[in-house]
């Protein structure tokens, strides 16, 4: 049997559950939505809260806003029902039509594929988080190594240059070992005191 559109696009996430809306499920099973809901009502004991739940007014508005194919629900008087995977299977059993039974297989497969994709995506996200954490650790280690190597990469400071000219001490005398450095002493020697006659 040929399906009119991929069933996966009919599956919504509401209240943290993957669900299919009653109008979409009825269309898949080849019955009017009213007939599906009447069959559910007659067999309400087969549909606990984890199989199906009624949407709130706000949830209905969000659903109509986000899903173009459900625009017809905008002016519906009653709030739609949302069926989980188990609820969709139970609805096919309650309807007991050949189309409902054969389409329920496709519905179950669509739910399974979504679960598998979520599991794969979760594994990918977990691996990406591990890689990110590793990169951050390596980044911190590389920054530390760079900080330690930076002083070694700087060129050595220039050695002090010798100035041109004479170097003097604080009293203005020239320093050095050359003959110029001994000039004051020589002058002092030449200025000997005069001898006195007796």
C-alpha cells in the first residue's frame, strides 16, 4: 500500500513525547477523525494516559502555527487527541479495518526510525562534547607551554656599550692606568716645599 506522505513528518513532539495527532492518524487509517474518536471513546479502557492525551488550547495553537498541514484544526470546536506509538497501534486494533492494520505497521516503523535517529544524534552529541572537552584541555596546556616558552623566544638584551671618552670618578678625577691618570701625582711631586737656609 502506498502512503500519501512520509509518516515521520506527521510525528510531533508534545510534552516530551513523540505523538501523532488524531486527524493525521485517522487519515492514515482511512477513516474520518470523528469515527476514530468515537471508536476510542467506546474503548477508553484500552487507552491509558501514556497511550494518548488531549491537547490544551495553547498546545493546539502552537501545533496549528507550526504545522501547515494541520491548519484545518484552527477552527475545530474540540481539542485534538495525541497518540503515542502504543496508542496508534491500539487505535488500529480498535478500528479493526484492513487499512488501519496495514498502516499501523508503517506508523510503528516511523516511530522506531525516529527513536533510532534520536539515539544516533544523542551519541553524536555526546562524542562532540567529549571532543570539545579534550580540545579545551589541550588549549589550556598549549597556552601554558606558550607562556613558558615566550621568555626563551625573546632576543637577549644588548650588552652595555662602552662610552666614548674619559671616565671620571665623583671628584672629577680621571680613572685609568695610563700616564694621564698619574698627572696629578707628578705635579704634586714637582711642587716640593722650598728649602730654608740656616
